[in-house]
C-alpha cells in the first residue's frame, strides 16, 4: 500500500521493493546518490513502522466483536456500535500486550493500564485517505472513568507528528445537500462516532463528519487539507482555543464554538443532522472569533493567547494590526517576538525607563534602587469562562515562603505590593515597597515569571467534558470522589453546598415521617434533582408546574437546594412568555418561574418550554393541559412554616451516590422524576430507617403518562362549575354548544367546547394527539365523531363514569 509519497507509490506500481524503487529513481536521475545515502535507511524504517501500525489496526478491527472485556463491550454498545448496523471498521479493540508492542515499535512510552488486563478502544487517525497517522487509545476503569493516550506513527521525516483525523474517509463521501455540502470536524471522536452510528442505525449513509485531536503527543494541524478538493469545512470546539483557531486558518475553513449538549431549535431527520445544522448556523471565520475573544481580554491574556497561535505570519500580522489599537502600542511586535523567540531573560521592563530584576531579598532596579523587600512570584493564572481570573503564587520573604491565591480583581485594585503586605501581616512579616510601582507590579511579576495559564469552567451542574458534577465550592468526580473547584467564583453563589456526609443533621428527620406534607416536599426535591440528573443521563429535562399557594412552599424548598427565581413583571401574556422563553434557554441549575401579577400570564409557555429545567407557577387550568405537552405537575398538601435548610445536605449526598452507582437510574424508566423519587425513598430508608410515603407522592405527581387523568379531573371541575353541561343528546344548532354527551356505551367529548373552556381560562387547549394516544393505550378510545359539525372523540362510558359521573346529579341512567 502506498503511504502518500511517490516512492512507496512507485514501489506499489512497479511491484518491487523499496530499495529497488529508490535505486530506480537514482538511475532515472530523480534522486541523487547523496540524497539516497541520507534518506534511504530512515525511509525504509519509517515504511516498516507504517506496516506494523497497519497490522496493529487490522488486528484491533478484527477484535471489535471478538474480545473478552465486559467493560469495553458495554461502552462500545453505549456508543451505538452494533452488529446490526454494519459498524465494523470504525473502531477496534486492542489488548495491553498489543499496545505495548505498538509503542515499542514507535519508540513511545506505553500507557499504564488503569485496569488489570483491561483492553483499549482503538480509534484510527489518518492524515490522508489510506495513510494511518496515529491511533487514539481509550481505556476504561471499573467506574467507567477513561484515560486517553495517542500514539503517533512517525515516518522517516523528523517533524512534529501530525495527528490526522478520525473517520477521514467520510470526507470523500458524496456531499450532503441538507447540510449545504459542508464537512464537519469535531473535537471529540466519541461524539462523532455516536452520530455516525445513529445514521447507520437508521439505514442512512455516513455523514461528512470527522474528529480531530489536540495533545502533547500530536496535533491535527490542518495542513493535510491542502491535498483535498476545496469544500466548506467547519471545525468544532467547545471553547475557542489557539489550536482550534490555528487549525481553522490553515485549513481555510470556519469554526463553530458550541457545547455538545446544545438543543437546536429546528429538528431535521435525526438528532445528528440537527446538531450539525446547529453547528453550521454558528459557523464564523477565525478572524471574527479571535476579534471577539480579544474584545473580552486584557492585554496580558490576549498576549498569552496570541503567542500560542500557529497561524502563518502573512495571515496573522495583518489581523493583529487591525486590532492593535485595543492594546498598548507595539502589541503586534510583542506577539510575533513571542512566537518566533522563546524569551529566556529574567529582566522585565516597567512602565518607565527603569528595569527590574528579582533577587532573594526583593525586587531591585538595575541601578540598585530597591522596589520591594519581597520577591513576589505569580506562577499560575486561572481564567474562568465567565471572565473571572485568579492569581496564584508565592511571596519569598527572608527565607520564608508564603503562598497566596486570590482573585485578580482584588489584587489589581489594591496593587500587588499592597496585597502582599496585607497577606503577610497575619504571618508577622513586614513588606516595604515603593508605592509608585504598586499598581503595575502584577504586570511585572507576570512578565518576569511567565505563569502557567489554566482555563477552567465556572458552570455548575454536570460537566460532560471533565466528567464531574460541579457545585460552586467543590466537584464530585464520576467515581464519587470529592475535589475542590479550581477557582472560587462569584457566579452561582446559591450553588454553594456542604460536602456530602453519610448522615445529615438530626433536623432532617422532620421530613422522614409518612405525612402528606413530607410527600409533597420530597416530590419537589425529586423534580429538582431529576433536572440535574437528566443532564448526566443525556436526557431532556422536564418542566414542572405547581399551582396556587403550594408554589410558595416549593420555592422555599428550591431556595434550600440552590435554585433562583425568575419573577416576570410583564402584564401582557406575549411579553411575559417571551421573557421566560429567552431567560430559560440555557440553564445550569433548575429555576423557579412566576408572574407577579397573574398566573394566567404564563399559560402560553407550556408547549414552548416543556424541556426546560424550570418549576413554574401556573393556573389550575393551564396545569391541567400541561402534562399533555410533556410537563409534570406536583400537587398535594404542604407545610408553609417548615425550615427546609437541612435538605441542602441531601442533594450532594444523593448526587454522589448516583455517580457511585453508575447512574442506575438510566435503567429505571424514561420518567426521571418518578425514578428519582422511588430511589430516594429506598435510600432514605436504608440510611435513616425512616422515609416518606411513596405511594401518596407518586399519586400526586402527574406526569405525561397521566395527562388523560389530569384532563378528566379538570373536566369534572368544569362540569361542577357549570362551564360544561352533560346531556343525553345534542342540542339544536342555534343553542349553546358547551356540552358533552353521555350515551350508554360511550361519552362524546366535545373538543371545541373543551378547547373554548381552556381558552377562557387563558390557557392553551390540551394536546389531543397525546390524549388520544393514552386513551388508545388504555383501550378506552372508541373513535371520533362530529355532532352538529362539532368535532369530538368517543371514550368508553365505563372509564369516563369514574371521573365524571359521581359528581353529576343523575337520578337515572341516561342513554
């Protein structure tokens, strides 16, 4: 097989060996004897490494269905790779012995196995079609934590390894008109594999979808795209990084920054197509993205970011000159100097003509003027995605070391020297300094020490990329262990929780008695927890409706669990609905929603926000229709005077337990709230030998599969209030049409009258398609029939009687 160069191609065409092909090139004067002597040995060795790598991949591919690792088999099924969809050839499985042999051939250090005799999933990467450039090995532990290791296949050329791309062959497929003939390169091979398997499972062809790699061992630089025909290419990343921007520029493509759990507005034929369509809608040029990033950075962060770009100078310099006016003069020159020359000097220039040099006894100028009595070293800058920064370092003073970690805002507002003096005071240390240098001292320390730059996420809840559940003050890893957050943030202060404990304070026992009030409490807790768990299970969240005074009690429970409230102040329903729809698009934590004037104002949000993590106060009429739009409704008695603070100990402990149990809730059914409610019931009983009344709580939780019951209970209220009449036969055409008909064998439900009843209550009518599906599943749907040109459905009389008949003053049987 030819490996993308003319010599191996010629050897394949001439059906000869590589040395013979090289000699033939020399005979034809295409290679000089000197070039042959310099390259032949390394070239042949590189060719042999390619051959062994291809043999490794062929063995791994053949073992995808023929291995004995249960953990790998379970993970492969979760990714969607199945016998039935003909997914062979996408990935492989290799044992540790095979991996060690490959690494020895490539002169690489083999990865340590995280599980005894555990296999690895193999993802092949290609820089050109048919030319293997490396393999990504992913190991999984017993707790399904993963460890990734990339093994590049180095050829005879001594250059930085090119990682290539996973599923590169799909770039040669016929373009997809639905996606405007666009090719997509995402940053996660697991995500790309899952989407491709979805297409195969539906009997469709593979998408033009690939995955890149960025790491120390190798990098998908983007240079290999010059060998392909021009085509729109979109490079995806969850955050804009120098590698992503450089790759996009070199490949002359577009980039799209979007989280993988993004919910697109429009849905095409499949979820994969919808996600790619959402990527395409967010595509932008690398210049636009970089300009936007620089707009939110100070000069230090921008200089650090730009210095890590690998964009060719002929493209980078014109761009930097356009944005140079945002920073201090000479910004472009400093960036290009950092890119071309690695600075080694330990001397930094201040804002005026003096130079600063750090010594053991402080900072001094070159003319022996002492600036500060301490050597203050900033060795790490932690940058959050919400713009907050933290400086971490050490104060060296009189042979003592005083570490510090503080927000950049506080240090910059006080000045580094003044902050260091205040920080050293509790340690009984005195720092003297020249005040003229104070405000710019942090810039000098950063330039002197070139600190490590760490980007962290400030989002709370489940972080798919890091596989952690994050509270504001700590994180719970996928195996249940606790770790501190890299940076304390002022955002999401309400998500500060105590660390998980085996047993909550004794005050929790007031909620562990079988009372209706406690059943309501745990139903609300389960609804909030389910919205957090749904993200872990990659399910859509479910909106919750609560009516009347019960919402105030639920709001107190939500406040104890870190939930905020959105209170709409609009009088018009359209404005209130638009505000809620926009404010709840991307929620990290469940949110309570209400209107300060009228519960009826939020009725129109029901069909739009069914998959939002919100707990909303709706009118009783709107709440009756909500379950037919995939909402859930919580009803029941409540305790308005209870102290719900002890519940803060429950949520972290339950999340930790769920992660330790590998999210067994995924097997408990499609309705997460009901599953969490039942799981909490058993967990509380195991822990405290006391719990709430599960049957009562389940009866008061109205989910989408009980939408027909919710509707009929509301119809009973309408009949009792005289809004709907029950008659044995239809009225005349010129008489009111607000009636239902009861026959001997069935009821006729007047859909137009029922819809009008909901409209009069400023709510949307029920989703009749879902209602009919439920009635059909219960074998009580008889059919549909129009009476006096009024549409309606026929429902079994025996089933309707149990909801409507006991409340009617019928002296005799009608029909």
